[in-house]
C-alpha cells in the first residue's frame, strides 16, 4: 500500500482533476455505487446471523431461484442509484426488462448495467461473491433511457468494475485509464487504495480456471485445449487448475496472478452461460486495461454488439498468450456450439 493513505473518494477526485472538462457526473455514480457496496458488505458479513441466507421463494428472468441476499443486493443498488440525477436507465441481471428512473427524480446521461450478486449459488457455503457493474453514456434523447442505450458494445463502456465480498471486501474499477483496487477498512468505513495500477503479471502464473465437471459436454477443441494445459498430449502441461465457481473470485485471482479463466459453451449451453452485458463485458474491460485479453473463443468480447439484454456468451480471459492459444484450439469450430 502507498505510504500515505488514499481513500477511494480522494482517488476519484484526483483522477477527475486530470480531465478539466469533467462534469463530476461519473464521479457521483462511482460514489453512490461505493455506498451500495458498503451496505451489501454489511449484510454479507452478518449473513449467517440473520434470516437472509437461503431462497426467496421465486425465480429470476433466467429461471433460477432468487436467493434472499440476491434480492437485497438488487434493491440496494437500485435505491442507491435511482435518485442521483446522473442515470437515464438501469438494467439488472435479476430483472427481465429495463429499470426506468422513477418519475419524481431527474435523469442524466449515463446507463448502469449490473449484476447485484454474482456467485450467489455459493452464498450458503460462505464462498466469495461479488457485484459487477458497467457504465455507458446514453445515445438516445429524451428523459428516459431506451433499450438502445443498454445494448452497446463493451468498447463503448466509460467505466466498469466489481466488488468482491470475501475475506476482505475489495472494489476494483477502471474508467479507461488503467485498473485500480481498493480494500474496505470496516473500522473507518472507507475503501483505501491497495492496488494502484493492476497489471496482469507477464508472464503470468500457469493457472487455468474452468469447471471441468462440464468436460463431457465440451467441443473437441475445448477438450484438447484443457488437455494441453494438463499435459495430456505430452506437449503442454505444467499448469495448475484453480476454480472457485464464483466468477468475481476466479477473475480476481486471474487478474492478480495471471493465467486464464474460461467458461466455454457446451452442448447444454450452446450460446454460453455467462451474461454478456452484466458479467463478460465489464470484466473484459478490466482485463484489457490490465494488459490482457477477453474473447468468446473467436471475437473480442468488447467488440460484440449485443442484441438482447440477457444475451449469453462463452468467455475466455486472462494473459493474452493463453487466450490466443484458446483461439487456435477453437479455430474451425463455432465458439458457441459444442461438438
């Protein structure tokens, strides 16, 4: 950590000063997201002590049972962001359609897309979970944002980040000028700068991360890729396999240590499982800003023009060397179709 303590608020202000034309709108959005993160942290940290673990008794738009903490996190983010006057529309992994700003509040020029609690299937096991967010500038006119505002390619993001609730609560974000990480000090209620300029180690550690439980449903190219990492063909090998099953946790490790995370398509999920707008695109921005690469096996994630709010995608991200290698093994196959 720096010799002098730097809070997230101070870091945002100093970063804003580097852009004389800045209006402060993006800074205000980041401030409010920070408040939401602190509130979610508070509930996560005492989840075993209150009636907040377990199922809420209903399903989200993806047909998945909504957990109580999922529902709480969604409401916290919405309530922290709906009245600040900087957003024109929101969209959540938990909601089927657009989330408009209530009529009594002003709107602004930005769009917020978020996954309120990624990795929620791990809640009851006390495994790290997280919040992921993506911010775009609106492209429509009028008071309320539109679907067009939300369906923008990842390269148009003005900011993206995640909060990981684990042994410590960490916020990592980028506004397009590198990646910075902050760790919450609960005793003073502040996020403090702990990682000033995160870069994927070059070369990174030989770590591959994926759910090998899906091996039987993978394409042959995907099986061969993992075989290379394991050394099955006698040419590769030397890689360790690490998989938490919580996207934020697996990506955070990849970001700090290097290697590659992947969630390929398979015969059960031929279009992939991860959500393009709420998971893949924001993490891809961070990965690229840290010197890595993120693809669907063929295309850069940031180049994909989304067609629907809950579009899914395969995902490969980490050190460019290994992501490029994945592309070579998948060449000739459609990345979204398992063999």
